[in-house]
C-alpha cells in the first residue's frame, strides 16, 4: 500500500511550517516509519538548515524534476535516522521551475517506497503553494492565534477545498496559555470556531525551538521541550492514533502560587 | 539529568558551545554558499581539504576558518579567500 502524502502549509510566512515539517518528520522516523521530506520552497531553501543537513546538499528538487540526477541521489539521509531523508529545494531557481503535474508524479513515486512523504510548502498562494498541495492526500494548515495568521489560514483552507483535496486539518502553533488566561490571546476553541476545520495539534510557544534549531536538531529529541512533545502527538495522530489534547493551563506552583491564587491573583 | 542531554551528539560542534554561536557559524557557512551559488557540500569539502593540508604543518583553529569566493575588483575572475587562524604560529611539525 502506498504511503501518505502530507503537505504542511499556512498562507502566512513565519508561523512555523518548516519547524513543523522537520519535527513531525523526525517524530515519525523515531517511531520507525520510512519518511521523506520535500522542501518545496524553491528559492528560499530552509528545511535543510533546520534539519542540520545544509552541508550535504549536492542535488536538489529541481535537479530531480529536470532529470539531472536520480531521485535517490537528491535524498539526503538524516544524521540519526536512516529511515528519514530530505530532498532540498533549489536555492537559485524560481517556483515555476516545477509544475504541479511534476510534483504529483514525484510524490506518488516516493509514496510507493515510504510510509510518509511530507511536503513543506512555501508561504503564499501562488505557484509554489499550488505545487506543494498538488499531490497531497492530506493538508495540514499551520497558524498562530493571531489575526493575520488566522485570516491567511482561512484563505488557504478555501483554496485547498477548491482543489478537491480532503478538508485540511489545523495546527495551532506558538500557543501561549498564560496569555489566554489573561484574555489576551484567542483560545483554541476560538480559532476552531473561526476556521471550522478539525484540529490535529496545538504546539505551545517554546524557547527550546530556537535553541534546537540553532544546532540543527529537532525539538522532538528534547524530552524537556513542550513543543517537541506536541509535535510527537501530532505524528501519532497522523498515524491514526487517538491522542488526547493536553491542557496547557499550568496549576499554580508552590506555596506562593497557591496563596496568590487563593487571594484572587491569577498567575501570569 | 540535563547535563546528559548532549550525549550521543556526533555532529560537531561540541554541546558545550552556546547554541547561538553554533547558529552563527552554520549561517556563515551556508550564506557563503548561497551567495556563490556553489553547493554547501562542495564548500564544506574545500574547507575540510584546506584544513587537512595545513594541519600537517600548523596548529590550525578549525572553528575560526572562513572561506569565501567573491568577485575581484577590476577583473572578471572570482577569487577564493581563506582566512585560517593559526593557534601557534609557525610551530612546525615534523
């Protein structure tokens, strides 16, 4: 049976598509799945540096499409997992170097030999986005609980639905429970209500994302990383497991925290 | 057990280097190759070959190396410039 082709997209830039792709891909590989990641952001390659594989690039996605190399030659094997590999984007070409039909062909070919083909989409709604969703069985839309990101996510959801792909699923990234408690950030049900698609993950804001990315490591290796745990949960849900959504509301810590709460001061 | 977290990392740099500095170093390397339109794999290979050759004679600071290829003024050729810090100058090895 062919594997799943999953595209990670968002509309707005900077909401965490690439981090999400790297971490879900790594989590799936940690669980023994055969995974290939495709960076579809031609001209603005980044999945390689997030994965710590930037020095191993010889061939890229456009080389594969144009037949300059075999698919296998462009697949960079992960540092830790032989069952995880990356096809990097070309850095010096344009999005129109690849067509949606070519992406369909490539992703379907890869799905024959892998359990998961994860496609990291560029921001925007133009050719690069259309290429990225072309072969997808399933689309994950990443947003943050901010008005601009949610608005763009809504636009993307409309375009995915028009493309006759099953309804996309939602990842809310950079969630800050303490702001929600103060009433300063939209809560998950608020975002769900607006976008009206199924939720597949909530990833809390987490500084360890920056430090792990600095080193080119995935956060899912870091057992202390709350975001890493959330990405692992998403990977399990992608495989059909029922995983409860943890509550991010932290109870007040220690005597002072309890006292403050008893006195009516919410911990912020 | 946080102190054990770096264990098993085979990739340079050592885990005790601040991650911000690792990020800066990685970016320097990758930006050079982006600007030169030479693949990072090739750049890394050139850098490593240079270090290997020089290390036979000198105590080279591997982390401080910077290799760039840039256009030369008034000519149409690109020049490779290597800045390779030496820890103990001219400490010749046999």
